[in-house]
C-alpha cells in the first residue's frame, strides 16, 4: 500500500448520495417498501462512502439498529446519504440517513438512519489499513465522537455474547 492512501482525508471526500424510485417489485402487498430492500439500499449507500474513503474493497462487518419511522410507498423517491463517521485501523463506521421525497406533494420525511461498520480488504481478502477521517463541522465532530462510543458498546456486547456461549 502506498503512503498516499494513508493520508487523512476529510469527511466530505467520502460523502455519497444515491436515489431510488420505489417500484412495485420493491413493495409488499400493502404497496409499501420492503424493509429488506431498504436495508439492501442502506448497505449499498454505506459501501459507497466506505469505498470512496478507503479507496479499496470493503465488506460489511456489522449493522447497528434500524428503526423504520414512516412507510415508503410505490412511486416515492428514496434518498440515501452516507459518510464515514470514524476510522479504526482497518474498519470504518459509516452513517446512512434515509429520506423519502414525494415529488408530487413536494414533501420530505426522515425514514431511517443506520450505522454500519465496513472493513477494508484487498483482492485476497486481507485487511488493509485505512486513512484517518478528518471531521470538519460541528455535526461531523459529534458523529466522530459518537462513533467511538458505539464501537465500545459493540465490543462490550460481543464480549458478553462470547462469555455466554
């Protein structure tokens, strides 16, 4: 790995946005977006930010809690915004915020938010170190600090589960 890949980069370098129109194939019998489809889109949006930041292959290591706040209907436009919150050696926490836009009514609502952990790997599946991320705004600094706390919670939960096996 070249040294320039480990030069710290600002959060804005990884920020990504994707949009999806909810089609009938994405919906359940109640004409609402399938939760699994939304989780798939969240994973893709998160991976985009992780790829941009690490400049390498990434794999999903974990997904934190997801709450579905409002239903999304066929014909709605779903916007997924993602960015790297913090880097930990070979892994990154990425935040994804999901909005639904009804372009007919000109309204927008928060649908869900999720935090995903991605691991940077090479073509053979070996872990790669990732450049640090530089939070520049107050919101980015808050997300950076919160990511550290979430990581400690994830690690403690993993230890607890290992002890109860």
